[in-house]
């Protein structure tokens, strides 16, 4: 399984983060280890600025490419909610160096999924 995330897709949040809106989707990934499998969440020791956002989560159940809007419902089987945790201080360091964000967003237990998953 892979967790595919889309970044900067909410204009108000992009403005809040002093970031421009991308002209095409900004993708990043979270590994399986990012999924919180218990009810216990621990504040990561490597950050002093942990933020969270609620996300719409769609479980893709079928492989496909170039799927039309009309056929999209045939490719997912669950919709739920998630929480995306981000170490903002680490993310800012990555951005300043032109590095990927995974260090700030893909750490263990950084993805909380609703009961549907």
C-alpha cells in the first residue's frame, strides 16, 4: 500500500503558509509506517512545531490510468477522514534547502485514519 497525498490544494492554507498555489498537483507520499495503528499518539521528540490538518481520504481499490470522471467511482471503495501531522519546523528547513518534505510529513504515526479503513 502507498499513501499518495496532494499538497497545497487549499488556497487559504497556501496563503497562510506563505506558499504559492501550484499550477499542477503537488504530490508527496507517506509510507505504511505513517499510519497510526493504535489509539495512542505521542508528540514526536524531533519537532517543536507540530501541526495537523483534517483530510479527505479515498481508498483506491483498483489499478487504473487516465480514468475519466464518470468512471472514477469504479476505482475506489472507501471514503473516510484522516489527520495529516506535519513537523512545520522541519518542513520549513526542507523547503529552504529545496529538499522533499517527507522528513516532516512521513514520520511514524503521522497519518491517522478514520474507522472505515
